[in-house]
C-alpha cells in the first residue's frame, strides 16, 4: 500500500510539471536551444543508468531526400536491466520499449519542444504492474528536470 501511494504521488508530480497534448503525449518547452537540449537530455539519461540506443535525426533524413524541416531528433533510450524484466513479464511490451523522446525546434525557431508518451499510456495496453509505471515515470522526471533548469 505504501509503494502504491508513493507511485501515485510521484507520477502525479511528474505529470503536473508537464502539459499533455491532444494526442495524449506529454510536451514541455526546453530552457535550452536545440543542441543544448539534446546534450542535457543525453547526459542526464546516461548519468541515471539509461542507455541511449539510437538518435534518429529527422532533419538529416528530410535533407537526404531534398526536403527541409526544423531540427527534429528522437532519442531511443532505456535501462536494459529494467526493460528486460518487463519484457519477460509481457513480451509484447517490446513493441514499445525502449522508450523514445522527441526533441523538435518550432518552425519559427523560437522554442524547442520535448515530447514523449506518458508511462501510463505505454504500459496500460499490456496490463503491467504499478512498479512498471513507476520505473518508466522515473525517466520522464529525469528528462523534465534536465531541461527545466538553467
């Protein structure tokens, strides 16, 4: 019961700091420019035992086919020890793990938006435990804290 109350308070605090979009994604504005945001998020994830599996540069991909778009990158990250435990519990969860965070500069270049799928929406379809929600929510707080303080 004690862990349930803690998980609920923790998840609620993380969600309260962030805005949820109409798509259900969490979105916040970074206090840093695009490159600084990428750097802060990457450093913070790695300091917190998260592995960065990939960086997908959508702007570079667009340019490779003659199109243009603002700087946009997806960082694919996770904790293999934790993720493996969850995937052993429900192998279908591998469709949504590792986690992803989207960093994109607005078209006018005045802001950098950071977006992700909330932990609850990632695990809900799989009927995962509240421990899974708490573990995934930890990553949300790491990202939010990394770009909210200058």
